[in-house]
C-alpha cells in the first residue's frame, strides 16, 4: 500500500470517528462499556484527538 493511500484511509476513518463523537454530543447518545457509562467529557477529548489525527492524515496524504 502506498503512503498516500494509507494516510488517506486512516484520515477518513478518524474523521468518521470524530463525526460519531459530534453526533453523540449533539443527540446525547449514551455510551456504556461494561457497567461503566462513559461521561460526555470523554467524547470531547476523543473528538479533539480524532479530529487532529484526521487533519494530520489528510495533510500527510497531500505531501506523500
């Protein structure tokens, strides 16, 4: 797999993850892992991280 393809695919996956976190925050969807209900602040952090990784992946795919 070429670098450009890898960066594009991984950036798109992280973009979808970021969108899902945005939707969870907007619609108030609950996330439960085992017996633990994941607080909404975790989605804010995950949104920032996934958005950043997605942005960087798209930037690297342009350079590759």
